[in-house]
């Protein structure tokens, strides 16, 4: 990536790509680009910057909120963004869904946490447009690869730590250590999920939220039937939360968002809660596509994420369509199969993004996690073609069932071998329903 710098006579551009034109351009040395440093020198670059140097040329002087965790980053970030906008602040948002400033999308979706130069540029752009806050998702990859190096976070938030990306991190302990490293500095202001047993963090400057354990922001009582209703309290303040969202996981997301705004703005808890009640949800996250029959699309692509969704509908019969991504963490596949069989009466195992792997092989690894005793109690269908699996599930769905289509959320593509094909779960569901009529 190459950006223009206007407030210096030393150079006019900065790039982290050694192949860019070196004329009037400085080369940015990051953990990802440093292996190309010699090539940059060989190609004629003569000026070099570190991320700390780059901060001198970009205005990053606004309150940055960083959110990490296995699940819940996107929804929690969107909730905080929504509350702050509702309170009259100008806000930037960067994450899985793309880059937004004050409800205007500036860039399409890409990596959860993009390159360091992209992040710095986005924050600078948000500041130029008058933003006082910048909310961003922080992935485990970005922590390891130091894509957030040099950023001063006003608040660091942990949603949860389960298991994901073991194809990259190799072991569960490595993954946990990476997540927890974001909270190791005692000087950083931190907001931690008190119910997360895998969380390790410096106790100084730490505020907590939770449902099961005593925390700074706690829940006195709650109901998850037909939405979320909860009596919450922060110190001596109490408020009633009423959200048109499903699931205990979304209650956790809401608590994180409410606590974050309370910490940073110290507005009355009841006022912040009312602002959150205007939040309409995130596309592809517990998205209701049809009410009769009830069909919901969600991005859940780990066994823990799936279990959270299933627990949201523990009071009714569940049918589920899902697969697992190819060329990614294989250890989670049997776990996904097991948790599906634990909760769902009907299971349709299909393709996600198989990439270079054979879809049937991925499906076999998912099936391997379902014990024989559960296989005998469940209706299990295998259909490699995701479109056909969705059609069959909709054809079979009964009035007293909820159909969950999991794994891809609001993605608009499917990766099969070297091809990226247009595919949208919501579109396919709507087509199948229309054909039934």
C-alpha cells in the first residue's frame, strides 16, 4: 500500500511495498515488510520509517477502542459505534465489515485487522473528518504480526477466548497467550469479560463485566425469551436493558459495549442503555431472514460460537446447516460436528469455503466428531453443494423448528479450489422460500 504524506518536505509518499516506485517515497519497515527491506534498498529506496516514525506524519490523536476475542468482536464494535453515534459523537469503525466513518462506508470488507499502514491511514482519515472515537477489531493474527504496533488505545476490550486459527497459532495455549498479551501492560485501561476463565491480564487499570461472576458491570436478572431483557447495574447505578436481539452471547456483547461507553464517557447508565436499544443488529450475525418459518443466518464458524447460537434456542427444536472452511484449523471440525449433534435434531452438513481441500473430506472430519449414540437419535444429511443443502433444509423445516444456517454470515462468496464464486446464504434462503410459494 502507498499513501501520500503532505506535511513534510523529506518525501511525499510512504509505502510498505518494496516494488513501488521509490521516487520521493519512504519505505515503511513493519514486521511484515522487513523481509523485503534489502529488496527495497536494492530498488533504490533511501528513506526508511518505523511505525513510531510514521506517527509523526499522521494525526492519530483520537480515542482508539480495540476489541479482541474469539467471538463477538464485530457485534461489540458495532454496538459501541452505534451508541457513540447516537450520543452525537463522530466515530470511525474498522473491522470485518469494512471501514466506516459516521455511517458512511469508506472501504469494503477485508481482513478483520488490515495492514499497519491501512490502519494508520484509516485512523488519520477519521481524525481529518472530525472523529473523536475510532473503534476497531483486533485479530490474533494482527497481534502476532504487530499490525497494531505504535497505536495508543484509550480502551482494550476482551470478549472471550475459546479456540480458533490453530492452523496459524499451532496450539491452543499459543492462541490464548496471543489474545492475553493484548492486556498484559498494567498501564493500559482494560475491559475484561469476568466470566472468561482463560483470560489472563494485568489487574491494574482493569474494569470487568459479567453475568455469572461479580463484576463492575453486572446482571441482576435476565431473560432471553423473545429477545434480551436484563436488569443491570454499575456501582450504584441500575438500568433495564431491552434488546430485540437473540442469545446470551449478545447479552455479553451488550454488556461490553455499555461498559466501554460508561468508562469513556461516564454518562448515566440508563441513558447509554436507551441508546443501545436503538441498535438494529449486524448483517450476518443472528440475522432473521424469515419469521415463518424462523430462519436465521449467523457467522458462527467455531464449535464455541455454534454452541452459543444453539443455546439461544434451547427452548425449541433446531435444524442446522453448516460446514467448515478448507485449509484452516482442522481440529475444530469434529468439535463442530459434536456440538451440532448435541443440540440439533436435524443436521445438514455441507461445504463452507473448501478452498483447495476436497469438500467430502472436510465433511467426513465433521462427521467423525458425532458419537454413534447421537447419530442414532439425530437426522443427519450430507450434501456437498451448499445451495442444495439450504434448499433441502427449507423444504424439510417444520413450524415448531428454527433453521440455523451457520458459518458464512454476510459473506457474498464461496471459495472452491482457485475460484471465488458469488454465494450468499441470505439470497439462497430467499430464493428457496420463493420457490416454495
